[in-house]
C-alpha cells in the first residue's frame, strides 16, 4: 500500500502508441509514476487510446477509446468514473487531461496537479494562431462529422484551457521557457540510472548485435521531426564525407513520413533501427559513440526537455547538442554545444570528438555524475515529495 494509503491518478490525454504509449515507461507520465511509486504512493494512469495503450509492469493503466465529439463526452464520463486517486495529476495542458481533472475536482474537491511538458499551442503557430472569425466556418467546424471543432484538443480549446492554469493546486514543468510562460515548480525529467548504467552493458557487443560494428555511430534515439535538427547533422556528415560515419535513428517517426524524406536525400548516412521496449533502450544506447540532440531554435524545441539528453548522460556517452532552450543548463559543461542550424559547427565538433575520443569519454563520465545528481528518478521523487506532502497531511487530518 502507499504512503498512508494515498493514491495518485495520472490522467494522460493520449496513451496511444503514437502518444505517451510509444516508449512505454520512458516518457514523462511514466517517469512521474515511477518517481511517485519510489516515494511509496499508489499510482494509476488513465487516458485515451484507440489501440489499447501500453502495458507497463506492476502499474495499473486504463486506456479508453476517445474519439471526437459527441462520442468523447461518453468516453470522458467513462474515464471520470474510474478515477480512484486522492490526488489527480493531469499530464499536459489539454482539455482531455487537465480539463477532465478540473471537472473531477468540481465534483469531489480533490486536489489537482498539472504537469506541462510542451507548449501545446506551439504546434499550431503559438500566439499567432487565430480562429477564423466566420459564422460559416464555425458552422462547418461544428456540424460536419469531420468538423475541426469536434476534436477535443482543437487549438481553440487549447487556448481556452491555458486560461484555467491558475485553477490547478500545483503546476509542475521541466523547462525555463514553460516556467516563464505558466509559472509553477521546476521538476526535471528523471532517468532510471540503475537501468541506464553503462557498467551493465558492453558497447562493442551492442554494436555487433545491431549491425553497427563497422561504423562510428551518431545516435538519435527518438522520433524525427523537422525542428529536431537531423538535417543539420546529415549536412554535417556531407561536409565530413567519411564512409564509416552513420546517423542511427532509433524508432522512426510515428507521425508522418519525415524519416522517409530524410532517407531519400541522405540514405548514405542513415541507419534506421525499430522502436524498442523501454527496458531494452540502454543496450541500444550503449552501441552509440555519440548521442546527438541538434534541436533547432523554435518555440516547440525551447519548451522541451529532450529525453535523449539523459539517455546519453546516464550512459556516460559524449553528447553533442545545440544551445536551445535549457540544453546548455542541463549539460552544464558536460557535453559539446554548437549553435542551432549550424552544420559546419556540428561537423567541426564531430571531427574533434572522434579525434579526442578518450577525452570525450571522460566528459561522458562527468555527464553521468551530473545525471545521477540532478536527473535521476530519485532526485525527481525528492522534488515531488515536497509538493505532495501537504496534501497527504490534509487528508490525514480529515480522517
């Protein structure tokens, strides 16, 4: 049982294999649950998925088909009826998570925490986005079966739900960009540093297993998107023009055909590996010589804490990244930084790293020590404990 039998329900808007379920236990809602369970709390995760969502060992996960309005009203009611927590933790500033948590609070008076890990409107143009002021457009978006306003997380609703942020009892987030915009408490992503421990894996054996022994491996363990800067890395490999360099992309894009577009132009440099269960990822990352996080300077990138950083840091890998958002502060001198949109700087850094690879490995060891100190599940749990304790005390006092 949990601390004083206190249970926490995490509501995630999208538990599908294209959403939070894609990497199983490796993304933000599951990291939160891991940290909360480390503190002794009972945790359940509820959300929407047409494909059944992920299966996570020893963690109750309830995935309900969502759909568009009006079906979503029935789905939302079904989810609300299954919430068992004493505290509701909404993952993402969306109507389909935070909105439902607020509805539950109105009915039960149970506290609501909100975790913001993206600026959702950034995907739609940010502050520049405007709904077209047209009655004809409004009618079409509401009445047609495929009308845009039938989507529970349409940008118009995202804008409205942003104004409800002060109604959360506690707001947590993981970048300065989000903190400047929404306020709240900084809770960076934690990594399971026991699982991601380089002493448990043999890098050469991993490279043999995944067919990478002949290459100097620059690894990107994530989903390619234009703002993530892979075109800059590939352009840098064009400049270096050495036949044994490869960019290894793990998982590919679940959103569109962007990785195929990269392949059409840069197939010479790319090796694609499939998506792996989260427990298998440390062995995959072990095969890398360098982890690359070449984010471009966009609002979406500024709002993010790239999990690839702590993948590489925890595994003591040299990390090559760009000065975007909080990346420089997270690495704090333990990685290699260049300006965004700079293939020439990336090429120079890649050459330097491999020319001084023993020194780069020492830098990787420093990155692991920083990860252990600031970005472990234990450090994440310590921050959360101070936020939750007042609410456990209140419930205990009311018993």
